[in-house]
C-alpha cells in the first residue's frame, strides 16, 4: 500500500508529524481524524526510499518485530490493564520480558513517548512498520471510550485470526508446492542428463526423427548450452515482477488478476472479505464511525484491488448512500451477503451481521483449504501424465521405429 507522510495538529494545537499507510490520501485524512488530529499536509512518499549500502546491510540483518510479537503484546497488555496495572508499569514489565530485541526497543520507545506526555496512539503512530493504521485507530477508540483493555483483547483476537489464516494457507500449499518443485527438478535432470544420452543413440540411426523427438532434443540442447541465460532470465523476471508489484498500479493489477487464478482465486477472495467483515465489525462495535471503519478495514484485506473497492464504498457512504447500495456498487460481495447487510441496516445491528459474514467466509475458507489438496491433485496428475506422455513419445517412438526396422530385416 502507498505510504504517506503527514503533518497535523492535536487538540492542543501542537504540530505532529509521522508516516501512515493507506489506499489514498482520503483514507489518511480519516485515520488522522480518528487519531484526534487535524490534517495540515499529506504527501505520498516514494515506494522505496533510497538507502546507502551500509544502511541496507543493517536492515537486512536487523531483527524485526514479528506478527507473533505483536499478538503477544496485545494479549499481555489486555491482561495487565484489566488487572489494574498502570500503563507505564505494564510497558516496563513487557520490556523486561520481551525476547525479541526489536520488540524490546519498540516498547522502550513507547515508554519514552508516554513519559514525554504523548498519548498511547500517538506513541504507536511513530512505528508505522509495526503498528498498522487499523491498530492505531482501534487504540484511539479505546482511549476515547475508556475501554483500552477491551480493545487490546479484540485486537488480539483479530491478530490471532490473521495468523490462523496464514498458517492454514501455508499448510494447504505445502504438498502441491513440493510436487511442483519435484516435477521442475525432474524436467531439468531429464533435459540436461538423460536426453543428451539418448541423442547419441538417435544420431546413429541415420533416419529422420519424429517431430516430438526433434522438439525434445532441441529444447535439451538449448538448456545444456544456454542454461546460464535461462537462469539469468528467471532471476531477472523475478526481480522485474517484484519491482512491478511494488508500484501502486502493479500491486492493484496483480491483486486483481490473482483473484482470477483457478482454485486459489476464490480462496484469496473469501479470505480478504472475511478479514474485511471481521475488522469492520470490530470497528463498529468499538464505536468507530462507519466511514472511518471502512477505511480502517480496507487496510486489513491484504489485497489492493479489494481495498480500493472498499474505499469506493466509503466514498459512496460519505455522499449519503446507504451501506447496502455502496456494497452493491462495489461488486465484490455475493447476494447472500447483500441480504445480510440489508437485514443489519434495517435492524440496526450491522456489526453483528458483519461478524456473521466474517464467520461465514471463514468457514468457507477453512473448507476450501482442507479440500485444496484434493482439488489440486487431479491437476497435478494430469500435468504429470502429459509430461510422461511427451517423454514417451519423444524418446521411445524412435526406438520403436528402430525395432520395427530390425524385425523386417
């Protein structure tokens, strides 16, 4: 997502500067207002700032705050605040107990900010790489409503849900990835070592080889003679893809195309909508205004295409349209979801309905992930069969022809 530098004034009139991530400048305005700041200037920064070689090396080896660190931090803060421990003393205890040096440093800087008179949300905003805009908005709501410990628990549940989704996806893709890598390795070995050996035998036939054999021999010769060029092309394509995805338009286009990938696309779509529904329900229950809740939720879907559609919903709501009409115009929800949103608006329980939608999508994602191996297995079998067929036709057809000639003699 794009990164924006901002300047704003707090209720005391003091100038506050920082960095936030958002879909666009309008989303940053909503986030700043949710943090109690009046926007003064918002400017989009470059995708990647220029860094010196020493700075790059330092960042490569510097420990980072992980998702687990943030999850534990949220859970422990909830427990300590619920027990009546003052926030500074709670942070001090967490700093001593932290194992990750990066998290220990972040907590130390949070303490310094609080001791300097800043609010917790402002202290967290100084670490945009650790605490997302959604996290900051929820903390701001907790500060204004006096329910900070409850907000920390809700954030813990949200982060736990995110971690569960990622682990499920990794587990489901482990077997297919292993099979694909094994097939790729087999293709390389066959083309570099096996086919060249058969090529020497075929050369003594003195007859025209079948088309499939000539194709296999040509591809094998290309791999043997230009393997370095192919390796460089693969590495170059990988770097070019990463550079393209790092751009705002490239990220949007890739996320849109990824939703069309067979089998995986529908899982990504449902997972993103599940994250949106859960985070939107969480924001509404915590007292966040609808427009700000939509902006915050857009930060959690991990898909630029869907995030932009959600930002479009926010703009429509801002113009006075109902949540239902805005959701219909977004074009990313099913009719069943539309019906549930309509019921939520009529009954005044949008947060409950969105939580139900999140749970429904989560159950569908879990089912899809459990059956992912069964869905991919036929495709892998077909691909493996095609590979074996090509090799059989290319290698054994000439030997079969040679056998028939020998029998006629």
